[in-house]
C-alpha cells in the first residue's frame, strides 16, 4: 500500500472506529500472574483457558472481576465445567505484541484452550490484513507446537458498511478464514449488541462497561463451551 493509500485508510479508520471500536490505546497491562507450570499447579480434571487479548479482555476501566474472562469462569462453573481462566489481556496490544508475549505465557502455563481476541488495534494503525492474519496464525502455530491438543477459540470482529473490496471488509473476513483453516471455534462478532450502545459502554463510548462485558461473555460462551467439550475428548 502506498503512502497516500495508507493515509486514506487511516483517516477512514479514525472517523469510523474511534467512536466505536478503538480498543484501549493505553499502556496499562492486566496480565495474569505467572505460576510454576507443573502438575501440582493444576487440579485434576481442571482445564486451563488462556485469553490472549487487548483491552476488551483486560476490562479497561473496570475491575478484573467484571471483565468477560472472569464472567466466563462463572458460566463454566454453572455448567459444571472445572476451568481455570488466565486473563492475559493487555490494553492497546496488537497481534505483533501478542506474538512477543506468547512464549512466556506458554512456558508458565499449561494451556488446554486458547482464546484469541486481537486485531482491532492493528486495523486502527492500518496494518495490512495479510500481516494481521499471519501474526494470528503464528500465535496458533506456536501454541499448537507446544500443546498439540490445544483447542482454539477466535473472537472475530466485524466492521460493517463498507464495500466488498474495502480493507475493513477484508479485515472482518480474516477471522472466518482463520477459524476455518485451523478448525477453531469462532465468535462471529465479539461486540454484537454492544457496539454503539451507550448503556453498555463506558462514558468514552469505546470500552464496554460491566453490563457490556456481561454481553461479551454471553457472546463468547457458546464457542468456549464447544471448545471445552472438544478438549475433554482430546
């Protein structure tokens, strides 16, 4: 993409995303504390879910207990699933940043399910869709190299109201293709019913509030539940 084309994409992203989708361009990190990866650190029958994401996962502006990963743990318990969820969400993170963080996370935790919620900050920066997809594929490949039976859940994003040839349409489509190619569970649109709804977002109208995070958990749970079922069989 030439300089003029990139500037055009960035301008459109600025106008179309800032009021809706800009995900925490701050440096605040909300990382799970690492623990020793050994048999004694995991209860028998308990599966570990690593949530690798940005501020949507980190619960920007909220208590960790109000972020959707914690709410997923509650849903799992209610369904009779013994699950330990690690919230490795970092506000402002990109797919490239997650690639750099991943090795330490894989070293410190035995992973049964990987939930990936990344990419919107890349789109805001006008990173080529092919590069975003390549980074996400690298995350999946590295995790499966370490834990071959890991189940993958991909939280997709959609950026509507653009033509089929548009960058933003290609961005939304990459999640569908990534899930198909990797036999992963897909959350079609993480922000379904939340985006643009003042009652479900913080005053910045960018980040979900506690009620909005509850909706995110409801959006993610069917895909995570399916992945947990598969992990029992692997």
